[in-house]
C-alpha cells in the first residue's frame, strides 16, 4: 500500500518522487531495470547536460512541440531551481557555451546518484526490476497498479514517467503509451527527434566521418525555410549527424521527401566575395588542372564530389574555366542541396517526439483529464525540445509539477 506510485526512475520520475515524498506522501518508485537513470547515464555523451540557463524567451523558442503546454511547469520549476537542487545535493556544476549546465565532474553518474539519494532521503522507496502491466482504476479514479508478475499495489495516485521509445536498450520501450492508451488516452504517433538524417545522394558514403565546422544548414519545406543555423555537421555512412542535423530533424514533422537540406560551406563570404576568392585561387593556380586548384578552398574528400556536381572537366586548366562555370561552382558551395529520404531508426533518437496527447493533461498539475489521480511527466508526454539541456529541463519541471500536485483532490 502506498499513496503515490511512480512508474520509472529516470529524471522525471526521481524528481516527482522527491517532490511527493517531501510533502509527506508515502511514495514508491517502480523501475523495470536493475538500476535507476539508465538513459541519464548516456546523455550528453556521458557528461549529462542537465539544464540550460536560457531566459524564458530562449527556453520556449527551443521547445519544438507544445511549448505553451509547458509554460506553467517551467515557470514553477526552471533552470535555477534545478541548479539549486544540485547544489543542495552537493553536486558542483559548471556553465558552458550556450548556457549549457554540466556537473563539474563531467560524470552523469553524479547526477543519477544525486537524484536517487535525494529521493530516498526524502522518504521515497525505490524498487528495481519491477515492471507495471497496467494501472487499476475504479470509477475513473486510480486505485492501484498491477505488475507483470501479477502482484498488485494499492495506491491513490500514479505518476507515469516511463519515457518514450528512443534508446530502447535503456528500458524506454513504450510501456507508458500502452498504459495510457488502455485508459482511453490518445497517443500522438511517436517519431524520432534529434536524430541523424538519411540522404538519397549515393556519394554520401564516401564522406563518412568527415566533420564540417562553421557551416550553415538550412531546412526547407516546399521552398519555405523552416530552420537555419550555423554550426557543425558530421557525415555518416548514409547521411548527416552532428548538432545541426540533429536540430533540423526535430523540425521534420511532415513527409520527409518534401524537405530539402541546403549547406553553405562558406557562410562568412557572400556570393561576390567567394567569387573573388575563387578568381584569385584560379589565378594563383592558373597552370594547374581544375582538380588541383581547389585544395585551399575545400577539404580533400569534398573536391571530387564538387567537381562532379559542377560538371566542369577536372583536367581543364584553372585559367580556362569560364565565368559561367565559375559562378555555377560558387553557387554549389553556397547552396549544396541534399535530399533526405528518412530519419534514422527511432531507437537511435536522443528523444521521442509524440506520446500522450497534452490536450488530455492539465498543464499545471500534469494530471489526466480522464482519470483522477493519474499524472504524466517527462518524455512520455507529447513534448520535445532541441539539444542544449532543454529536454532534461522539461523532464525535471513536469516531474516536479506532478509530484507537487498529486493527491490534491
């Protein structure tokens, strides 16, 4: 018997547990894995970008899906509250570019340990290797949970913090969607977010491992610019990854074939300045063949690709290239168009877009509008944001909201 049962011991679940237990509620956390916070352990490449110090406007501009739904939760428990929580838990933090906040140790395990220890010291019980089959309801009110073992735990409130379906090896296998749907909730189809993009161009595999820094990536949907930013790209065996690509993927919510990606390899130079630069290069290498006159302009692996795209004879002397050919080449560098055909499998996504429809959830309390005593928090909800600590901020904020308002009938 418990007053509150929390399903899932990730960021949202552990924050909900601490908040509920501090209110004096008898709180049990059920975690299907042998240990807590498995996904937290791999976030930020094991460093755990725990939040972001962005102001309100920037915070909400970085939330891609249902930002308005999160207004109350984030204003009640935001980045400063998270930093204060970690300070009180004796986890030194540091601030990096773009407002990103990390543990000073660069060890995600320190964040997990702090969350677990704080939840337990607040009075919450954490039980691992326990998987919930369904939530028990009587007259549209929560009355308990049933485990896959057949065991039942009576309770008055349940907070579902099971995550999405990305990184399924960490235990995020969509249990929360199934549980919510069984109780009548609508599930927005889960799709990958913050994930590599697969491209149709056959030559992409020759660029695997190539990293481009300080380039601009633009995402267009039917000629309309949806996203544009400068940063880093990394080529994979079948597409692109890196911060720019991952961010762009979160905006690709329609048919993938309707999008184009445009890379500007020289964003610091406009068309005219780049044209003059290439004129100077061709004068400097006037007696060399076209293929040998590009070493100062492009990295080695890009040269054969851009020669082919330009349709200029690679053996043509640099001083014989026409103005039209040169300007076409400049246009290629300023607007290298790539065609996405799909996103990588959802299991590889950093976060899941989609989930429990927020139309059926109270934005202040995270309580279901269909079942009294049922709350949702974290990635199980249809909310997601860009990289930079924003998704964990959402997890903590929604977890805190659910823990603060459960059993407030």
